[in-house]
C-alpha cells in the first residue's frame, strides 16, 4: 500500500511517499523561514500563496526520488488540522483534487498525530504502548499511547506551550525569527548557574505544564539588564531559560513513566530536537533503565513523511478520520478526538 502524504499546516510544504512494506520511499520539503524572517514571524497569507507555488514541484521531486508514478499511489493523506486555515486549505484542496483525478481515497490526518507517530519512521522504532512527550508549536502534552488512535491524555499545558515560550523569550532577548532555534544555539554558549529562573508547576503533583510565568521571568531579567544587554548576558539568560524548560519537561516525563509503569518514552515535535533536552533524557534513561526515542532531526519539523505514515497506519487499522466534506479543514482540532477515529 503506497500513501502520498501532504503537509501544509503552517510554514513548511512537505510531500512524501510511504509504503506499508518498504517504509519511507521519499520526502521533499520546502521551508518558508527565509521569506517570513523579513516580517519577524509567519504571515498567513504569504504562507498560503507559497504552498500553492511549491506543492506541484515538490510532488514531482518526491515521485522522482521514490521512483514512482501517480498511478502507483493507493491513497492520498493530507493535514486537515490544526494549523493556519489558508495553509491547510491549500493542501486539502490539492489532495482532494488529486484523489478525484486518480480515483483514490483521501485520508485526513491530524497534524499532531503525525508528530506523535514520527519516531516510528526511525530504523529502531518504539513499540506500543509508550509514554509520549509531544512538544510542538503551541502544544505541550504527555500521553499514554497504546496504539494508533489509542491515546490517553496525562497532562498538558495550561497556557503557553514550551515552543511558544522559546519563541517569545527569544524575542525578548532580541533574537530574530525563528527565535526558538536560535535561543537553543545561544544557550550552548551560556554559563550554567549565572541566573536562576522559576520552574513553573514543577512540584504541582500532577502532569500539567505552565510556561507563561517563565516567559514573564525572562522579561523581568531583561528589564533589569536593559542598559547592558551584552552578548554574554543574552547567552547566560538563554542558558538559564533552557535549563528551566528542560528540567520541567524531564521531571514531568519521569513522573509520567512512573505513573504508567511503562519503560518507553517517545519525544516528538520541534522542541524534541533540543540538544540539552535529549542529553538530559538520555542520561535519565540510562540511570533509570528505560528507553527514549526521538524522530530523526529532519522529522522534528513539520514534514510530509509523518503525514504519509500516519495516513498509512490509520488506513491499515481501519480507522481513518472522517471529513465532513471535501474541504472540511479544522484549524482547531483537539488531538483526543482522534482516539475514536475522528469526528464525523
């Protein structure tokens, strides 16, 4: 079974081909970071227009790399949501039109489910069940994953997600877009222990998160040093911020492992590429004798491969999400609705 995956939820256009037996055959990706950098953030209208320009050339690239033709495709999976409405509509419209032309079914895919299952693309994937730490954009969640569509929410952020806190704190430190990734690199140059920032909800007794207070603490620190915003200060502040985020994410993840009794942890989403987070979790895994899995770095960002994979797994399980109509995108879409196959 060969599934074509199309991702267009925000500022990356991704196309991929996933075969149920051979695995990932190819994937092509275009990032809009350079275009949006001029404006200091994603401009939705520009994002939508760029998806329109990129989707056909990327499709041709993926087909050539996978040595396939459109006639070989058995189903077309696309990101239905959540995401930017206009960007989602581009991928949805293209997928639905292509499916009609090929007389093939479409599979609407939840963007976060794609991230959640992306470690299964690795050469040594986890097996169900496992605990998942999903840290992607505006989402920070801990879940028990028993199978495709079998998700139990253990805890989530009550306000700013980890990714949002990275981006907003980077802006406070005067870093250009995309700030979160630049803050992570800057933190590697900072000295540990120079500044102490709060660890929100670290001792809350549950698995909930809250990072808005940490962002406010960075703002206070910046104001205190407004007259001497040196490169050294920025690096040390970035280090303090990252240490706070990582400690909270790791401690909550360990609590989830203990609570569920599981011995596998999956980390997925953009923040999952953070080196300090990976190193700290790897150390804890060795000490506490559990295994931790990450997607390959190229699959931490938004990509078509995770959409093709999720679509294929949904099709194999017989639980593809049902769309209300051919262009029924869902910019806001709670992941837990996918647990029963998605809304009608």
